C-alpha cells in the first residue's frame, strides 16, 4: 500500500529526497551540540579557560544556526512535496470517478465520495507534511543518540535502554485499539456530510413543510454520533503523551541517581552526565516523534484504504473498440434482460424485444417504478444490459466507443441539472462550437426563447449554483435545448 501511495510523488521525488536529506543533517548538527557542551564543562569550566569556552560556544552557535537553516529548507521542500502529492492523488481519484458508470456510482453515496476526495486526502497530506520530518528525524536521532550515549557511558546507557521496551509495548497496545476507531469516525463523518448535503439541497422543501426543527434534531443526532466516535478515538490517542512522559521522567530520575553515585566515586565527570542527559532527552523526544508518526499513520491508513476503494473500483462499462460514428437512429432491443446488481434475484427488465425506426417518435408508458427510465438509459450505455443485445444503427452498442455512442444520443434526464455559470456556458455543453443562430434555433424548439427574451443579459445571464436563478420549468427547457444542440441521432426525453 505504501509503495503504491508513494507512486503519487513521482513529480515531487526531488523535493521529497532533498527534504529528507535536510532533516538527516539537521539531526547530526543537533547531536553534536551535547558533545560540545560536555567539553565546555569538563575542559573549559574546570580549567577556567575563558578563551576555550568562547571558541566552543561559537562552534555550538554555528551548529545551532546551521541546524535552524536546514530545518527551514526542509519546511519548504516538504510543503511542496506534500501539496503536490495531494493534488496528484485528488486528480487521480476524481478522474476515476468521472469514468464510473451509473452502476459504479450506486456503490458509493455522494457524501462519501466528497469526504474521500476532500477530508481523507487532507488527512494524508497532513500526515506527509507533518510526518516526514519525524519519520526521518526520529530514527536518526534514536540510533545516533544511542550510539553517542553508549560511547559516553555504557553503564548509564543500560539504565536507559530498559525504558525502550516499555514504551514500545505501550505504543503497540494504543495503536491496536485506534485503527478500528478511526475507521468508525470517518464513517460517522460520511453520515454528517450526507445530512448536510441533503438538507441544503432540499432547503426550500424543508421550509415549506416547516421541518426546520425536525431537521435540526436529525442533524444533532448524527453530529452527536460523530462526536462520540471522535471522542473515543482521541481518548486513546491522548494516552500516548502521558505514557511517554511518565517513562521519560522515571528514566531521568534513575539516570540522575546512578550518575550521581558514579560522580561521587569518580568514575564519571559532571560534563559527561550533562551531555548524557541531553542525549537521553533527545532520544526520548525522538521516540515521542516516532509514536506521533504511528498515530498519524494509523489514521491516514484508514483514509488510504477509503481512497483506494474508489481508485480500485473498476468501471462497470468498458469502452468499446470501434471508432465508427453512429450512422442512423434506429434502436433494437433483442431479448434484453437487465438488473442493477449481478447478485440481484429478479430482473428489472425481462425479455424486452423492441424495434424503433429512425425518425419515429415512441412514447413508453407505464406505472411508477415500471423501469421506463431504466429502459432508455440502456441506449447510451449509462447502464449495460445483463443479457441479450441492444443495437443502435444495426450495431451492438458495446461495439461503439462510449464517446461516439453518447455523442449520437441526446438525453434529458428526469432531474434537470444545470451548472454554475451563464446560460450560454450551459447550452454549449451540447455543442462547444455552436453559433448564436444554433442557440436561437435550439431555444426556439425547446420554447426557452419566451423567457430568455425577458432576461436583460440574455444568454449571458448567470444561473447561479445548480441553476437556482431560474424556475423548474425554465430549467427543464434549457436542458432540452442543450440536448438539441447536439443534433443527436436519438433524442430521449425521460
């Protein structure tokens, strides 16, 4: 999973590697400082050599400044790598969703897809931007700090090393509990987004039925479930800090006690004990960094799995091999069967045999839920037939490329959808090269010219998000005009 995840760094590997190198050298310069400090105490202070103290202090200051500069460089390169990674991953996920058929979209709710495209990717970005430094710095400080502390005093290092297994066990137990809790928290967030989206889309209906209080109570219940899920997750997450602090302080007390005895008998110098304590603090801080990295990874892995569920969902409808255009508008259903899910027990459409001549007008009549929409959505391959053959212009629809087939079929769905922008921009979805005469022709046939003439800005009238600035009937007429601009071989008015 990690290998696949890091493939999205392809354009930003240089920034990633430079950032990692900066962190390594930053850690090295920080680890040199306790050695210099011990030398100042054991040599400069003991001998009262002021010049020696000044020289070593200057070297220590230079090391600190270099470390600071490397840290600033890391921040720049890691930010570029992290933001670039998020952009690449979000675009890949969005492209995958654009390739979905209707049956694929039935597997994911819209709020869940929104969360996976926004919140889940943001969690991963934060894990990269904030986690890259401790991922590199933690092990570097840990290994080099251990080596330097053992070099300074092997006996005191034994006291310190006993604390590492305790910290490791504590971290393992906490993270084991956190994984499922983070998954449930993200699912609860999906439910919150679903309620928000549903309510905002239907806000006029909510107000007309005076259901505001009821919707607030429903949102409050879902929001409370999200709060409880978040609370349970962070209840365990915050245990890491007190556990590490307790072990850290106990370790320091033990080192001071043993170190004090060693100084008393003359087997250890004060400067070395001071330097050793500095290394101990750096090592414990590096362990804390590693723990926080695992904490971020625990949450980001949940988000990664959710993102890969979208990326791994294979489009149910494969593009046809043919590139030939649709010549005529005839349609033939030859013993067509259809069901929405392969594992469904019953077919929505059974043994449909139907021939529609080019140029003819056919009305499909039936009761509510009798699969009229399902039938016509098979023609442009918004869904694929389960068995049987559907032909357009005498050829199986699966032999056409999706672009060629859908370009020859104009569809006005039951739900009239317009996009943010002007009327002109929405109509040009039907034909990007349409002239003013083409727009006038389509709007006249769709009876949209009647109200367009009353708009001061005409085709340049802004529709607002979702076409909120026009009525439902006006929206439908514009959708019909948009479909007509394609000059399709087959026109479907659902």
